[in-house]
């Protein structure tokens, strides 16, 4: 009898040991008591964040920020234009909660990210393009990817080989745009920083050189070219259509040909962010959803197809 009573008592104690913690975990929290998590709740509606941006993408991101701020006035995001070699470092140094970069990180940047072990997420948000521009007086009307390989390796140096007037070719790049050089080198040669070209101080000097010299040619991003045309350079420079192979149809760069994949010199724009920065994370959520339809207005293409609603009356 005593053994039976003892066994029942032990069973009750064990049941209590299991059930009481379970009840404490499941019971409703008292009003006014806050629960805490090591992972912050994502919010795009309030707070402050700094986002570093490749300088070549600033006009596009300013358009995004204007619309974002109109929807979420209590979320204060500031954009910091950076030389493209500095953009990711601002994020890794914790001077920014997010970063917008043109093209994938190069091997050296990935190595720094791995070494520092920073919490970092990467989201593709848009499609950009590199365009080959020449002086408006140049009779050449298209180029191919094989032509560009020869030009930017120094193996092609006379316009006559491209159907133009005899004379030396001066190919130029923006010396301050590390990211565009890496994207171009990767597209043409499959490796980073394998470009032979004259470097200018900035994109303004690059555009000016092509506008004034019929022998010059250069690579710029599509938003930079579109901005130059809107500023009045249409009579002095032009972008040439590009074909994948010699003898195939050359395609002009536009948001439509970027999205379809018909234009051959396309890069992916990425948003990198600290997932523990709520406002920077919220801004990224905007770029990946509502912001997609705005990229076309910024002379790029969305990464994802935007949903359009047609109302029939």
C-alpha cells in the first residue's frame, strides 16, 4: 500500500514538472508586458537608416527614395553616393545599414565579407546595362561583343576595322567607377579588372571627351547615358546597338531589352543589407516589391516582372 502511494506521488510530481513549464509558456502575456526577440521585427514604417549607393546609380535610387518616403514618412532613409569601390566597405564598417551596388561582388569583396563574418543579405533588385557610346559624327552604327573584346584588350585600334573612317580609336572608361569596370571585364573576359583603356577623372569628363573627339569611344551605364541625353548631349554622342556575335542582329539598350535578355551587356543591381537594421531591411522590402515598377522610370529594368492591373468599365 505504501509503495502504491509513493508511486502515485512520484507520478504527480513528474507530471507537474512537465505541465507547469508548458502552461507558463502557452499562457497569454499580461497587458503592457513586452516580449523580446534577438531578431528585430522588420518594419518599413519608422526609424532611421543610411544606405550607401554606387554613384552611377544615385539618380535611380533618389527616385525610389522619393516614392518610399511619400508612403512611409516616418522612415527616414538617407542615401550616400560613393565611389563604387567604397560602397560595400561602408556597409561592412557599419557606417551604413544597406548598400546598392551594380553587379555581383568581386572575389576580394566576398573574401572581406567572409573574414569579417558580418550578417549580410543580398537581394537582386534591378537590371542595368553598359552602353558603348561614340561621337555623333562617327559613321560606325553597331558593334559586337567580339569587337568589344578586341577594343578593350588593345588588339583593335583603327576605326576602319569597324566600318568607320581610318584613324586611331581611343577607348575610355570612368577611372572612378570601379564597379562598371569589373562588370565590363567580367562580361567580356570572364574575369575582373582585365581592361585596357584610358581612364578619365569622372563620368562628366568621360562624356565630354567623347562629345569633343570623333575618335573617342567609351562605356557608361544606361542611366548615365540617358541623363546625358536629357541634359542636351543628343547632338554630340550616341549609343551603338550591340550584337552577341559578328553578323547577328545588334540590339539597342532599353528597359525592355534588358528585361527580355536580348541586350548582351546586362548587369544585376543588388541591395545588400544588415538584417538586424529594421529600417534598412524595410527599404529593401520596398525595392523588391513596390519599387520594381519604378526602375523602368529610372532607365533600368525591374528584376521581377511587375504586376499591372487593367480596369475594364
